[in-house]
């Protein structure tokens, strides 16, 4: 591309972004997986899974293992395939990394997924924006954090958005687990590391699967919490024979149930 | 002057018949005139000389006219006129005693006092000198009075027609020779009916009228009409269309207030337009909770306004305690579905039932009454479908429904009278093949016959002039602010080409592609079809109005609530009761009507319908009569005995089976109309007198009535003949013709 054309493309992209109330264009960050972009990556679709680029000690760009970009983008692409295959949802083939940066971008993506939230940091402003996002109608699914210490870190962050609201253990009977498929909550969806040690948990101080949630004033679940589990790994490795089929299936079922719940409540 | 020139008053000419007293036949007169004209013409032609043809014709015309005049006088023209026999006839004097006669619009004296003065200044005595005089006070009924001090101008109603009718009825046994009506012409029954006028003419009683009051107010503002729906849903936004006119305040500001009893619901400042012109303003307000609302439109009094009683108009609105059900079928889980549901979940007057196709063979139902309701998906029977009041289709292809289901959807609008809406989507409208179904007929646009009409084109929303006025798209009361608010809404990410709007459809909003992305497309289109209505909202992107605005912003909620309410507010039930006027101003007969349909919404002409009426000490059950011209419609004219509120419940049965029931209210209110149109209705008074061979008088000329009233064919009268050949006008005409001919000849130099 000649320099003049490149400048023109940048200007056009920026102007469109500005007009679309700060909806940022798709951008792929370096992640754990090196997989090619799908051919239809730039075709608009109804539903997009957004990945929260939370801030950690290394800043927002601390992607990769242990950061916001854990299992990225392979996990996202596989979960997208799962949603496409199992539901009527019109899904974009690529995810959308987004952040609580005070801009309007995040409000364009009403389904938000965050991993490794046992390491995240949310300050007051970020917490306020997350609350505003959820109050307008957004939905947050958090995953891949383990043990008591990481729970404390997560809770510290989420309290920036929900200082007083209950975090409840969701019962097996809750409709969110039966939207498209019935899910057995006794199945603990293990991460790659735990499986390497022949376990289904990562931290011995709290080895049980915790399906939790925060509801809004009308009783709708707006934050779905998957603690002591790693659905991201399950999606990421669901095509690999060594990953347990039951866990992979449950992870996909959970996702389509959560997405369907979000789209109907 | 008239009497000087024509020898007799106008009344004599009005009352009399023209005759010739000469025994020679009239055709001889015409023959004589023709012969004289011909002879004069021949002589003038023979004489000829230097005169030009124009001069000759002029001379001939003048001389022929003179000859015709002489012949006319020789035939002795006359008037044959009836005159009342003195002391043998009764003259009925009817004085308007309604409250409008208390108006002081000409000096300090009220109209009633001015009428009394006209009578006591000599007219009454003149009448008494020749006739027996009976004085009546005229209001809601006619009553004879002994003295004028019995007038008080407090009656809330004037019924001129029935009053005249009563006097005419008396004329069957009494020698009534004439009637004199002193009134401002303000009548609450809409004037004098033709039957009454025909009866007066048959009795040959002239009605003389004397008009009081200014024919046009100098400083007044009057509400002419307020249009409001008679029924609505709780907490609905309503628009009151207030029509008014004014005199003397052009360019000034006035405030229109909408009140429910004394509670102010809305207020709006307006600038008053041209003198006397009808001005229409729309004021929006919330109907409030269920119940009967007495909505008053009120214009604050302006400085030195002459009549304040016409600044307020009351209308009755029944806010129904019902919750219409809308069935929303969505073909794919998507944000518009989620946020539309959220937008109306707090609306206590809308029951949104949804069927969502979550996977190709899976349905997810929300809002159903029981586990069994809609368990097989979209209704397959008419009864099941018609139980809903509204239908909405999202991104679902037409092939998902069977041909019978599609036909039922069309009938849902056409026959059932329901509301139907379509949202844009990748499988919606033309992309879903709806253009090739029976439903296309009821849609507000002619869909394109192609695929690919759904585009991911970012666009802003712009209201059309119709949209600025529509209740569906009113986010702000002020139309300009409303337009701006729509322009400022976050973008929609997609829009669908819906083709060409049909005749009668209203385009309320357009999608304007951003960054010059193409021409504006119709976005929100509505249309009435059959008994129902349909709409298209050609996007699935309005959810950003919720997500991209502060959580306290209610734009998205308001839009969807108003949109869905529009769909179902007028959807009828199986049995619908109504009356043309829920507030009867100075009327007593309520026209009650019931429309009865069976379960499939076919007219139930064989139903038995009764109306239970409760109110003002009355509890009655009355059978309603089938309207032969309109099967399934039943009517009843019921007289409300006194003013007040009445509740009507109509119950329709077929055998032992109840088809349905409906309740509504109406109010009889007396004395309201008297406050309006208080200018003198001279047209009515003039028409009344001219139709009956009487005269209209201004108060200043009323004493002349003492003479004119003698000429009448009513009562006991004799016929007299009055010569006309010696009218001064004829001699003057004679002299004029001669003078003109002389002057012309002098000018031409022929004398």
C-alpha cells in the first residue's frame, strides 16, 4: 500500500469510528494462539463476544498467559463456532477486545467475557463504567480464576461496581442453566494445567466448582461467575482429543445458555 | 325613504301579492308594450336623418320605456295584502331568558335588559293597542309570564325551535296572528329544524325577530372544539387537539392547560394567530391510571376578555383497565429482541408474549399464561391467534409459517382489527419472502421483490413532519425539541429497504445513512388497513438507543411503549360498547351502540344484547336492537333523565353462552353550550323571519314592528287591496326618462 493510500485509510477508519460513537474497529492483539483470521472477519453480524482487556500490574497490554488475553484468541474463536453451531444466533467470526477506558466503545458490545479475573485490577472509574454498562443492559461472564486468594482479588474489583449487592451461588434449577441445554453443575470444567496434574481444580484451598452470579434490581443475572473453572481452556482445546469431552461439551452448553439468557432477559 | 318612494312599508310588499286591478287581460299589457315599442321604432327609423344608429337606438329605448311605464300604470298595479283584525288576534312575544342574555357586550346593560327596554319603550304598548298580547319566557321550555320582571336570564339552555313549536300548537285553538322573538339567537339544539319552520308556514304565522348582542366579540377567545379519544390505556400519552379562535388578541401569548378536575396535566404557551381564524394546537398529556377522566382544556383568561365561560371545554376519557396482549415472534436471538422486551417490561398496560427461535428446532417462550400456551409455537387456529391484540414479527422468514397461518395473520388485521408490526432483520420482510404472502396486502409498503434488502449501514434517524406529530415518536412534548432529540439519538447499525410506501401509509421516520452512505430510506411506516393497522420498523438496531445513552435515558423505552400501545389501543374486543358523544352537552338522548363478534370475529348478528345502565338514581336493563344494515351491531337510544354520570355495561349472549361484555361511561351536562357562540346568531334569526314572512329588526328599529306586525295571513285577518299606480317612484321614473332624453338631445345638438 502506498503511503498516501495508507493515510487515507487511517483517516477514513478514524472518522467512521468517531461517527459511530466511538465503536472501535476490530483489532487483533498478540495472544497465546497463533491462528489465522477467518476470511469473513470483517463481515458485520448481530452478536459479538467481547473480551474485557482489564488492567493488571503490567497495564492493559499485559496480554497472554495470566492476563486478559489468556486462551486468546483460540478460545474465543472456538466458542464462536460453538454458538454458531448450536444456536440461531447470528455470530461474528471474531471476538472484540474492549476495555473500561471511559470511552463509549464497550457499550456497543452487550456481551462481555473476562478471564483470569483473580488477577485483575479495577479502580473506581472502571468500576463505575462497568456498573453503568451492566445497568444499561450489558452482561459480564467471568472465568478462569481459582482458589480463595484469587476470589478475594476478583471480589475487590467487582465491588467497585457492586459495592453492596449479593454475590449468590446459583442453584442447579436457575433458568440460566436450562436455556438451550440442561447443564450439570457438578461437572468441574478443568483447565489445561490442572488436567496435567490429573486434577480438576487448581487451588487446593477451594477445590469445588462455584457457579455464582450477581443480579440487578429486577432479579436478572447480570454477572455470571465461573470460579474454580476454566471454560476458556475447554473452548480452546475442545477440538483436541486429550481434553475431556464432557467438560468441553459442558463449557459450550454453559456459553450458549449464558448468551441466550443475556439475549432474552 | 322606502316608504316615501314606494308608498308602503317593506312589510306590505313582503306580505302582499302583486295584482293588476284593470279588468283587461295582462297579455294585452305585454302586447301593448310590444306594439308601442315597434311603432316607436318604425317612426324613429323613418325619420332617420343625420342621427347615428347608436343615437337612434338610445332614443328608441327611452321612448319605449316611457310607453311601457304608462301602460303599466294604466293597468292599475296593486298589492293584495292580509291584515290582522284589530283586537281579535293574539300576538305571542317570546323573550329569550337563557344565561347568554345576561351578557353585557354592548354597554353596561345586559341583553335581557335591552330586550325589556325595547318592549317597555312603546313596542309592547303598540302591540297591546291592536292585539291581545301574551308574553313568554323562552329557555329549556316555554312559560307564559305576567310581567317582564319575571325574566332573570339564568336558564342554562335555550330551545328556540321547541318553543316556537309550542306556540304553533296553541295556534290550533287560539287566533295567533304573529310571533315576536327577542333573542340573541344562541340556541343549544343546533337551530330551528325544518319541520318546525314548515309547521309555522302552514299556519301562516309570521315570526318577527329582534336580535340582541354583538355579532362579533371584540375581545374574546373561545375554544371551538377539543378532540380526544374516548378510550385509552392506562398511562398512555394522549394528544388533545384544541381548536380555538379569538378576536382582539392577535399576536399575543395565551396559555392552554389540560386538567383532570383541578390537577394540571399539561400546559402549553401559544401565540395567537389571525383575528377570527380557527387555530389548532396539540397538547400532550398522560392519561394517568385506569378510571374515568374528565379532561378539561382551558385557556387562561386574557386581559379584559368579554366572555370567560367559553375558555373551557370538557371531554370524557375512559381509561380502560385492560392489558392488551401482543405476540412477538422472533426468528433468532438478537439484541433488538432483548431490549424491546426490557423496554416494555415495566409497562403495566402491555402484556408482551414472545416466542423466540433459539435454535433451528427450539423455541423459547416468555410471558405465557401457562406451560401449555403456545407450546407448539405460533398459533395455528384463528381462535388462538385472535386472542391476541397485536402481533409483531422479527427476523423470521415467511416460510416458517404455513399458508393458513399467513392467511390468519392477514385476517388478524383486516377482520379482527388487530395491530401488526414488522421489525427489520436478515430474515425479515423482503429477505424473508413476505412479499409473496397474503400478509403483504396489509403491510404499509410494497416490499421489493428481491433479497439483500437488509444492510449493515450505519444511519441516523430523522423524523418526517408526520413523525413530528405522531404519538409513537414523541419523546418530547415540544415538536422541535422532539425532532432534535431524534437527530441526537445514537446511530442504528442496520437498515432494511422496505420498498415503496403505499397510498395512505404514513412515513414517520427515515434512516439517513452516515457519511453520505446513500439516500434516506423509510424507517418507520404505519398504515390503517381494514379494521386494524400495520407498521414496519425497518431496523434491528434501535437497541443502541439504550446501550449508548445514560442508563437514566428513557428514549428507547418510550419509543417501544408508544409503538406497541399504538398497535393495540384501538384493537376491539369481541363486544365493544360505545356512544358517539361521551359528554352530551345539552342533550338528553344517548345513542348507545354495541358491536358484537364471535370467537372468530365474525359479526354475531344472532346475539341477544342488553344494556345495563346505572347512574343518577337510575338502574335499568334495556334490550338493544339489531341494526339491520350492519350485522352484529346493536343500538339503543336512551334518554338520560337528568344531568350526571352514567355507566353502561353491554352484555352479549348467544343462547346461554356469553360472547362478551364491555363497559363505558357517558355524562349528560346541561348549560354548557350556552357559554359558547354567544355572539348574536343573526343568521339564525334572519332565516327564521324570512322563512316565515316576518322581518328581522335591530333593537333601534324595533318600534317599526308595531306597524309592520299588522300585515299577516295568520290568525283572524282580512284581505285588502293597495293601489300602486300612484307610487311616487313611478312618477319619478317618468320624469327621469324624459330628462335623460332631453339631456342627450341637447348634447347631440338636435334641439
